């Protein structure tokens, strides 16, 4: 019973809180917020007496908000500024969408007043179409003029955004798609990428190919395109140079360590003897058995094959228009080859579990210098990707 009362009290408090929130939104001019709360509450059991306050406030908020929107549209239309067309168009869409959300709930009956709540409904389709046509023409003419007079890439990017919005309002309007492509191309920074090997080590061709294959980097930058194979039709704005200065490869090494291990282990069982060397029996007359413990010894021989490569370089960004160095970032990568194998002499039960895994292994062939350099490529690639992703041309 107490639990039921608590649930009922919680529901009442929650309901009162929602009514107060709706009332506050209505009184402070946040009409759409009040409408949203009321609509959410009226989705279920709209005819319950407890839902009456929401119907009243929904009616009031809706009347006030459409009056406000109509007055704003009238003012903007009288002003006659084509720059207002977007606001007018969006206002008509809001008016239409708002009433479409209310329609499914109608009729909403006010019990005390003995009437259905009044919601002024209007067909805004013609207004929306008319305003959209004017807005599309304005956006198109404006973008066309800006596209013809733009000088800087930032200006082309602004035109691109306007054209994208136009294509959203009116898809395929005139030659908007072609203009979008033009604005995007002229607003894009094209970067020519080269690699220089200033080391005494030959870089594997497949490594160079992997590092310069930007299609595998997962880059998604709308305004920056990297080309490792320059195209004649493109005038490049910047150059990125991957300058490898040092490649240090260690000699092949085999390190050995020897361990002497001793451990007390269980080795079967034996009968428990007393001080007279006689077998001990329990209360049931059974002979008592105990674990037989012995000390075992083992010589453990472990071998570690080791080889490492260290690559050091810089990533340089240059402005091809001014031929100035913009930025330089150091890159360094190390790749280690390590293989462990072992054997033993004696009783391997004396060995720790951490050592047993190496007993089945055997020596392997060391990777070539070329393979070591290539294997370092994944780490270099990740560092290059990090530089490219975070770099912004000024």
C-alpha cells in the first residue's frame, strides 16, 4: 500500500512540475517550448481530466506564436529586402510544420468551457512555394555574382556553402550543381607530396608507395587534397615533403641467459611414518597417505634474437605561391624484431610457468634490412596521418 501511495505521489508531483514548466514557458514567451511540452503530454489519454491544463495552454501558446510569426513575416515582407527571404521562407515552414504536429490530436475538448479548443489552421503551401522561388532566384543570382568576383579560397568556400543551401532548398536549380563543383575546386587547397631519401639506406619501393598512397589514410577533408602524383591540370598551392634523414639499423644480436632453477615438487605419495618409522593409521584403521615431495633441479638456457631499425626525418610544408617554408614537423619511428626461444637440461618441473612457453620455440631467420625498414612503415604512416589530419593551412 505504501509503495502504491509513493508511486501515485510521484506521478502527481511530476504532473504538477510539467504543468508549471509549460506555464513558465508560456508566460516568458517561449511558446514553442510550451507547445512541445503540451503535445508530449497529450500524446496519450488526451481526454483525461488531468490533461485539461495542457489543452488550455496549448491553445494559448499556439495563438500567440502564430500571431507573432505572422507579424514578423508582414514586417519582413514590407521591408522589401531580398536578404529577408530566407527568414520568411523558414517562418512559413515553421508555421506549417507546427500545425501539422497538432492536427493528429484534434479535436481537443475543454470540459469546463464545453467546447473544442480553437486552433487557427491555414494552408501555407502557396506561400511556401512562392517564397521558395524568390529565395532560390536570389540565392542563385547572389552566388553567381560572388563566384565571378571571388579572389580568395575563403570566398569560394562561402559561395560553396550558399550553393549547397540552395541545392537543399531547390534541388538541381538551373546549373547549381556545376557551380557547386566550380566553387569547390577553386576553394580547395591542392598539396603536392614528395618524398626525399637523404639516408644511406635504400627505401623499399613498396614502402614509398604505401606512405604516399593517401587513399588508405582515411582522410576526409573537404578543402584539402593531397596528390603524390601531380596532375598537369592542377595548379598546386602547397607542397608537403617527407624528408627522411637517418635510417639506423642495428646488427643482428643473439643474447643468452642461463638460469639454475630448483623447486620442491610433488612426486607421488607415500605412507606417513611416525617417529618409530611405523605407518600411521587413522581412527578408521586406514593407513594415512601423504604427498611425496622431492627437490628437482633444472638448467634453463634462453636465447633472444634482436634487431632494430630507427627512422628519423621531417615533414615540411611549403607555400608554392611564395616559396616560403610554412612549418616543419619531426617524425621518428622505431621498429624492433625480437624472438625468444629456449631449451633446458634437467627436470623442467623446476621451471616457472613464465619460462615454459619458450621451450617449444626454435631459432628463426633474421629479417633483412629492407624488411625491417618496410616494417617500420606502419608507424611512420600513422604519424604522417596525425600530422596531415591536424594541420590547417592559414
